[in-house]
């Protein structure tokens, strides 16, 4: 994964870099103790763990996978109990939108 302008998408700012590359994986369902773990073997889920390369100090970032009337979106959070306003949601841009932005 590659991300830019991440700080503007994070609630209340973040200790993470504003631009990053790395990988992502889904979180497991909560176990009996309520703990969830990022698992590269999972192929679906409601929450995504984002791992930044190389690790930047104490930067933990997750994305809540959501769907609304405009389709799928991601809400970047450091705390899984947080949420996003409509302005903070990340949405996939179409190829046409990407060409127009250049």
C-alpha cells in the first residue's frame, strides 16, 4: 500500500508519517479476551492493520472498512473505537478521476 496526506485523514492528528509505503492485513475477530491480531492469512474482515516500512517510531494505524451510499470507504484510526466524519473518509478514486487529477 502507498498513502499520501495521511495526517489530514487521521482524527486529531497522528504520530505517523504523512506519506508512507508498507503492507496491510485484516485483523482477526476478537478472541475470548477481546483481543484482535493482524493476520496475513485472512482474506476478509472489517478492520485492516497498516504496517509502515520501515517502522516509524510508535506509529499504529488501522483502517475501519465501511460501506455507505457512495460505496466502500476506509476510516483511518489509531484507536479502533474511533470513527470518521464524512470529510475524513478515504475512498477509492476511479481511473478517470486519477487521470483528471494529474
